[in-house]
C-alpha cells in the first residue's frame, strides 16, 4: 500500500508541474519555472522508485491516466478552460481504464 502513496506523490508532482506551465510564461518567470522543474524532478524520482516495485505498464498507465484527468479538471477550475460532454466522457473512460488495469493486474 505504501508504494501507491509514492505513486500518488509522483502523479501529484507531475500535475503540479504541468499546471505551472502557463504560469511560467515560457520559462521566463523564475519562481514558477523553478517550482515546475523541481516538481517534474520529484515526479520522475518517485516514478523511478515505484517502477522497482510494480510493473511499468501499471505504473505508467496510472501516472499518465490520472495525470491527464487531473490536469483537465484543474485546468477547467483554475484556467477556465472549456470541457464539453465528449471531453468529460473521455476523461471518465480514462479513469475507468486505469481502474480496470489496476484491478486486474497480474501479481508481481
């Protein structure tokens, strides 16, 4: 269970870094840019740790899928980006896919 906490941390730092991309204004703003790079660095560090304990296919599917879902929802909230019903449907299908992959993974 502890390994999933580390995976969640990897996802959270990746989402934070991605959310800071517009704020960094093409890496011209020092504070958001430095937090962005630190976030991505921590995300990949935690991802490397998790990949030693879980199959890479499970790790990457979870990291990418939940990351995409989170960034889309947070972009809607913070950056007022539009979400139509097709996008929302696709996002929920991503979540369902990640859930299925994790539920039916082979024992490692």
